[in-house]
């Protein structure tokens, strides 16, 4: 994203935020309209990349610069090094996910997980399966799509409440997606805050592992029903690409090298275990690129819009208002208040746009500016952005995750989201940690 430090060089201006409000109004308004008339996935009928276009036009119109200069500012925002790096990572992550799925990696991972679930621990078992697959794939939606149909069949056989199982799958998917180093939310959070993915991963564990343990205990206590799962053929070889990228990423290897290695390993797995040609490999890579098209374009457009709002003083205005709240507290508490401010900012934005990646992209600059002023580490602000965007996304009845799970289980999205217990537990754990841990 554009350099947040420069917000100090311009006068704060509420007017500069009007393009952002226009974007949210169009995006949310369309979602509410389609939801009212009963259209499935109502909040995804108007593509975000289209909804943001009128906002960009408005930003150009209200800019104090001449039109040519304003357009140049917009283009500079699009071409910022962080934005370009983010987009390249999206492409590689999409390619890896597509190739690994095509070569049987997802099926092999699900089969491995099912083989490890005791008949009496189906709920915590599916939570862990979804968590591992989401961590490996970097997508909660892809995880729900892969795991939910299997979880539905098991629920019906074991007489497990469908809403409870749906919420468990969502919980696991959000747990893994939040930790994954190839998730688009992780990419957006780390690039916008300027920290390494492995550092953000280690910071996230402080919040996620306790929340996951509590969730598993709760699922064990309330666990209902049991069923002997049909043994499935397990191919450990096809799981290796996922394990490899996890190990390489945590070891600190450059993310571009990690993802490229993962793509190559997934391709080699296909060559060795199935009729998988070089042409098919190339087409799967391109399919992965296409799967990232919307977030790729949106990231560039948000980067340009952020540059225009920053130049006009919009980001400085938000920072000023949040800082005014922070200064009401003692200096000893200011870092905690700032962290809560960052968490609240991304949460409210996510509630509006129903997309955790978009929420992080929109609030990234402001969070970075606030964190730097209060001396909060970049890895910590990145972690807060990702965690609280994850929490809201998992419990939104109109979020894509709840809608997808509800459609598979044929239940209400509200029922699915209200049973995503991990997200509620994570919220409590995160607030407790923010309140109690010491700062340097």
C-alpha cells in the first residue's frame, strides 16, 4: 500500500473519505437488495471490482490536483511495490491451489484426515481436518467446498445436528485460513504492514492455538453421535506438496520461492501418480491465475483509491480521530487502546463489505500509520488485522463462508454462522490477550 507516513503531510479531510463511503454504499446496498429478493449469495452479485469504479471516479473529481496529476497519483498507487508484490503472490498462491487440487492433493489430505478421526470424536476431528486443509490451501472457501459435503454425509449417518457440523467446518476453515501463509488475507495483512509472513504466523499462534484448544474441548464436551467412517485410500505422496510449503514458509524462505517450489512439487506429484501432461500442468497454473482475477484487480484499484484518499487527507482524518480517542487514556494504556482501535476498524469494515481481504486492504494503511505512531510492531498489527477480519467473516450470516456451508447443509446461513464457535472463542481470547500482555 502507499506509504502511510505521508498522511502527516496533508491536512485531514472528511471529504476525502466520500469515495470510500460510496464504494461501501454500492457494495452493501446491492447486497441488501439482492438478499431482500431472495437471490443466493446476495452480497456477491455486484462484483467488488465494479462497485469500486464509481468511487475512483469520485476520488478523481474531488481531488485538489489537476486531473492529469490526480490520475498519475492513482496510477502510482496501483504501481506501489507492495501492491505489485501482493498481486504476484496472489497469482502464485492461486496456481499452487489449482495444481494441487487437480493432482489429487485435496482429496488425499481429506482422506488422511478421515483416517485419523476416532468414531466418537467426529466434531473435533472435522474441525482439525478443515483447519489443516485451510492452512495448506490458504482458502476457507476452498476448504468448505472440499470438506462440507463429506461432513454432511457423516452428520446424517451419525445423527449430528447439521447446524453444529456446518459451524464446525466453518470454524476449522477460518482457523486454518487465518494461519495460512498463502492465504490472501495473510498476504494483504503482511504486505500492508511491512512484515514477514513467518513473523505474522508466529504472532497469530499466540491467539489461535489457545482459541483452537478451547474450541476442541467444547466440541468434545458437546459432541454427539458417532459413525464408523468408511476407510479410504490414502496417498501420502500427494500430501507432500502441502507439507513442503508449510515447512519452507515457517523456515523463513522467500515466499515467492516457497510458492514456486510448491507449484513444481504439486506438478511432479501429478506426473508421477497420474496421467498428467505438461500441457495440463500449464493450463492448471493458468486456471489458478484466473481464480485470483477479482482479488488481483481489486488490490490494484484499492491501492490507487487509497493513494487518492491519502493525497486528499482522508487517511490522515481517520488517524486523527482514532488518535483523539487514544489520547484520552494514559500513555501506559495507549498501545492497548491502539490495538483495540485497529481491531475495531477492520471489524467494522469487514461487517460492511462481508469480505475479510477487502477489509484488510481498505484499512491496511490506517492501521500501519497508527501502529508506527504508537511503536507497535508490524507483525502485531498485521496479526490483529487478519485475526479480527477472520472473526467477523466467520460469523457473518451474509458472508461467503456461511452462505456456502448453509447451501451444502440446506440450513439457514444464520444457523451456520451462529455455530462457528471458534470465531467467538477467538474474539474472547484476542481481547483478553490484548488487555493483559505487556508491551516493550
